[in-house]
């Protein structure tokens, strides 16, 4: 049975209140729609009353990014939500989420200036603002995010800690295609040759992981080899290829603490991100 779709804050709160009256825990899966198996895995990870938000958030897109063409596929999304066991879909309008004369946003700090934040100024301010609004609207016990978006999950976890938000952030494993390509709503933008080339991103990350576990501790050498392998992908342009501290996201000289190899690569005109922990 397809979960009901509501579009207003009042409707979400009423549904959540009813679930809590039945002593159900509440989980939230924030999405921008264009759902795929990665999102389905997040929905299945939820417990009790699982709310899936579907909202293409304008404040996290830059002026030259793909807000207007971002896929909006509510009918298909409802089918995925139903199959994965969602309880409710919250699909608000922009006006519902950002009423006129909305001025307040979340200041992210240095975590938002690195990696994706360096090439997408203001992106994580928009992400954190909408996620905090969703936390306040739904009031979930748990919220579920994918590990593919490592920086996003790290920043949201920090926001929850710093602002005393009473929600447990759970980061679920990246879901991949059989050839290793991380599932993403933007994969549908790839043409056939680009799709054939894109799995090399994960292979390059796996190679960096193997070099580290074989004893390479110099982060610059790891980054250099990773960048070279990504640059060799047909039709690819590397935005960044970094090995950073897993907590601070700051550059490392040596692998003397938990680290993440994180990349962003344009394959054709489509920007894809991925990472592995080291």
C-alpha cells in the first residue's frame, strides 16, 4: 500500500503525534526525491513510523547548478517508498518550507568550507538549514543519511551535537551498482559512454585504500596517485581528490589517525562524489 503524501507542516505533525500516541518510534529519511535503491536502504533502516521527505531544496543549489532540471518523479518515488516500508511522505512546496520573509539560516563553519564546500559556496548552509527545519517539523528519534555523502553526514552530525538537537543521526553504508558505481540520483544524467567510465571512480578509491593498507602513510603521495587515476578516466575532470582527517576534514600529512579519501569528479557534465574510509 502506498504511503499517504502530505504537503503541510501541520499534516506531518498530526501524523507523527498519532504515531507517538501508538507508542511508535519515529524515523526520518530526508531526500530530494528521484529515489533509488540507496534511498530504499535508508527507508528500510528506519524503525517504527518512517517519514520520507521529498523536497528539492533550492537553498543548497548554486546559481549555475541544476535546480531547475533536477528530476522530480513523485509517482515513481511513492512506489519505492511503498516497497521499502515508508509510513508517510512529506512533499512540501517551496513556500511551505520557506514562507515569505524567512531570514534565518544555519551557519556551518569550517567543515562547510572544505571539499564540496570549496567549490559549492553556501551549499552546506542550505543543507543544514533545511535538515534542521525537517528535524523541527518531524521531531524524529532517528534520522538516516547515506555514507556516500560523507561530508554532509559529518556536518549534520556536528550540527546536531553543537545545537543540542534531540535526534540520533545514523549513517548507513553506501549502496553501489554491481560495477561499483555509487548510486546517485544524478547517475541518470550520464550517457552510455559516461556511465561505462564512471565505475573507475570507485576503482581509484579502492586502489588508494589498498595502498594505505599496504603501508603508504604519506597523504600527498596517496592524493597524487588518486588524482592521476581519476584524471585518466575518459571524459572526466577532477574537482578534488583529497585524503583528510575523518573528523575535522582537514588535510593530513601522514595517515596517523582515521582518514577518508574523498573525491568529486565531473564525468561529462555530471558531478559525482564518492569516498572510502582509510
